[in-house]
C-alpha cells in the first residue's frame, strides 16, 4: 500500500510507516480530516525505497514510524535514515514500547515516543509539533543559504576584508596587513555591509558565523 495525492513539492507531508493496514487506514483518515497531507507505507523497506527517489520531498514534513515491523524495525529504519542524512523529525509509535528502546530512539533524535493505543489528539499534537520544528529548521536553512549566496557575491578583496573584520581586526590593522589605505578599507567595508544587507558589525559577524557553522 502506498497512498498519495498530487502534492506541491513545498507542501509538508506526514509519512506514516506501519505494517498494520488498519493503523494506516485510521491514521490516514485522521490526517485527511484535519488537512494534513500524508503518504502511507506498509513497511520500512517501502519507505526507504521511496526516500531515495529524487521525487521524494526530503525537506518538508515528518515521519510517523512504528517500532516493530518485519525485516526492518523502526529503530533500524531510523539508523538508515540517519546514514542517508535525513533531517525530517521522527515520531515513534508502538504497542510494544520499552524504556531501552525509547532511550535509543531519543538518543538518535526522535521527537516523540507514543504508546499504542494512543488518543487522536495526542498524535495530532505530536505531529503538529514535529511539523513546526521542521518548518523552523527549513527557515533557518533558507536564511543560511541566502547568506552563503551573498558571501559568494563578494570580490576577493571584499572577502579578505570580511575575514579580517570577523576576526576582530580594526580598519587600521587591516589596512597595514593588506597594504591598503585606511580609507580604501573603509570603502570596501561599506560595500561588504551593503552586499550582506546588515546594519551593524555585530549582525555581520553573527550571519557569517551562522553560515560557516553548516559547512
């Protein structure tokens, strides 16, 4: 079973992975009723196969993952997704949960660990929380990508001066190091501020550090 609707690539999608068809049916109906786009998978292998496809939306959404499934367990699926660089939040649901399993799932980044049978509102709250976290992460990533594009627009000289500014050097010191006049450094510094679209030195340093932290 693999249900899907025609979805825009930017739409958040809840990926529901469970070997119990009744669970897939009930969860899909619940999510449809509150307007959450969803795709159901009958086991972890089907989901992993879909994940590696180019058409899979790897950025917007979250995963609802059963723990006990044949061949590939939910925990093993989580580990494989981690290897693939998956950043979608994961919510585990299980009828056979235990503390060691929950601890292992959380250590590897799971957001929630829900016992079956669960209340509908409990699941909805967990999924909406996961989708909000995912949205916030994507907004941060978008901002970092915009900063990296601005950095790429700087000339070699502007990049040199930016690096010196971020390292805490004053204009006078930068001028000496680069064999430039202090006035020339000030002009380049103004160009850097304009291209980076910042209004203060503190803001400039922050956006550069945030962007470099992802490299």
